[in-house]
C-alpha cells in the first residue's frame, strides 16, 4: 500500500479582533477621538453672532474663531502624524487630548477676543496631534480585511457625521446654556477619552531619539503649511490679487519646496517621499482636498443663508441639519458594505457625483425659500455623497501603507482635509461676497443680493465635487485583502 503523505496542518484564520468586546470598545474610543476633533471645526459656526456680541469682535476678526482652528489643525498635522510614528502613538494621542481639553477650558472662560482666538489656535494644535495618532492606531490594530473595512467605514461615517452634528450641537448649546458651552463640552469629553486611552490602548517603548528627528524638515513643513492656510484664510479680506497675498503665497510655496528638497537629502526624513510610490495614495489625498473644499464650506454658507435670509434662530438652524446627520450615517454604513464587493473607486466617484448633485440643487435657493421644498431634498442628496466619499477616501488612502508609516499616511489625509476646508472657505466666501457686492451696487435688496451670492458659491462647490470625482478615478480600487498594507507581514506593533 502506498504511503500516505502527511497533510500539512490547516491554518486557522486569525480571529476577528473587532468581534471581541475589547475590539468594539477600542473602535468606539478611536471614533470618539475623531468625532471630537471634527466636530470642533463646525460647532462654533452658529455661535458666531453670540460670540461677536459678547466679546466685541470686529467683523474682520470674527473669521478667526472658525479659521484659527483650521490654521493650526492643518499646519501641525504632518508634524503630529510623524511624531506619532516616531515617539509613540498613545503618547502623542494623550498629549493632544490634554492640550485640546485645557485650551477649550481657557476658551470657554475667555473674556476677550484675543484669548478666544488663542484658545482656538491651541485647540487646532491639539487636534493635529490626536487625529493622525488615532487613525494610525486604527489601521494597525484592525488588520483583517473585513475588520479593516468595517472599522474604517465607521471612522469615515463618524468624520462625515461630525461636521453636521457640530452645527446641530452649536445651535442647541448657543440657544440653551449659552455659547461658552460650545467650548465647555470639550474638557468633559476629553476626561472620558483619556480614561479610555489608558484603559484600552497599550503603552509603547520610546521609539526615536531627538538626534534622529528631522528638526529642519519639521520647521519647514509646519511654517510652510501655517503660512499657506493663513494666506488662504486672509485672502478674501485682503484681496486675492493684492501684493500681500501674492507675496505670502509665494513665501509659503517656497518653504514647502525647500521642505521637499530637504526630505530628499535626509537619512531620516519627516516625510519619506517613498510613501507616494504607494499606488493611488496621492490621488486619494488630492481627491480629499478638492472634495472637502466644496463639502465643508457648504455648512458655513447654508448656515449663513438660514440665519441671515430665512431668519432662522440658532436652534432652528441646528435642527435643520438633523436629517442630514441620519443620511450621512446610513450612507457610511452602506458604503462600508459595498467596498468589499466593488472596491473604493466606484464608491468615491459615485459619492462625489451624488454630493455634487445635492449642491447643485441647493444652489437654486430662492429669497423666500422653504425648508421642505428648497433645503431638505438637496441636503439629503448631499448627505449620501458625503458619507460615501468619507468612507471611500479614508479606505483608499490607507490601502497598502506599511504599519510604520500609518501615522504619516493619516496625517497626509487629514492635512488634505484641513487644507481643503480652508481653501473652500476662502474661495467660496470670496465668490459669495463678490456676487453680493455686485448686486448691492445695482440697488438690489439685501436679501436678494445675499441669496444670489450664496447660490453662486454653492454652484462652484458643486463643480469642486465634479472635479473630485474625476480625480478619484486615479485612486486605488481597494477591496478585501487587496486593501491590506504590505506591513501585514511585519511584526505587529503595539497599538500605542
């Protein structure tokens, strides 16, 4: 009788971490970090009139309440992400959470405009440390194909949802206990987040010596990013064609070019340029930047329309976004289930086209508009696209990224988001203001001039989303195990 060769032992699939209680709690904690950071970008918008009256802001300086957060959030994002990779993700996450909580407390007690703006700048710096650290922990903790897609789907849904919930919470808090509670809720939330971090996330060994840290690269990147976002924020007020704007943009780009040259020559660069060899990563980040330029500005413009033209109260304005919140959550859930079947590219392209259609519908707002007829349909269409884009881009931008570069990839994606938000706010506000001033010069009514200005800006935002859909065709079509990073074969790092 012929000898039967022994069969190799059957490899047992690695059990799903997400299916465990600890896995679910870890995902909930990381999503809470994302929610806290994203919601702070929009929660102050409805409170702006109350803040202006209370702290005697000038019209020109009031823009720094929302924009100050975007300035340092985008400016320090790359530094925060690389620090998380080199110095320890849990360590950087804790430091950022403490900074966000303390600066929010200072802002809540602010007695002057300068103190509040300073607090918002510090909040952005704290968020720039928190978000890339949290996203890199997520992508190195949930490693199985299904786990990864589900986790990133939830994360992306929370990101899209937070922008809408921020407006809702801002209205409820402003008309309820007062605008200061828009800031006071953060320290309470940070205490719970810190407790969760120490309970759920492992610590880490010291990962890098200061001598190996690219200090020059950090300075060039941070100052260049801060200069770019600052110029974009100020351009509508100073003038896009003014000498000051041109010089500041040229200086910011020169610093960023110097940063790239420095990174090519460094043995241990802050931004290893080899990361852009990962297929589709650059396209995913550009898609995020262009898409968010149209999406985030929509909340600002539509809020102004509801309050200045339709004369909605803060709480009415906030509640108007409630259906949109549900739409984003549903779209994110559906998108995360579609990605393993059809991949990220169709989800992103379809999401951007749907969001563009929603913005086009909203661009037809009339002076005497109604919520049911003129706002709700467009907002619901937009919400479906918003949820799909957030989930699809987040998945595509993390596909194929080695574990030791997870923080860097996360910071690039979120820097793209913040730059897009600042760019969209600057460009679309300038377009709306220009159209309004032109109509006022022809003796149009205030309401008519404002409405046409907002409508023009929303139409351009719709064009931004069409451009994002075109760029998304170049992203990687990640799905199932194809989306797993190459570092899966490497030893699993501590999720700290």
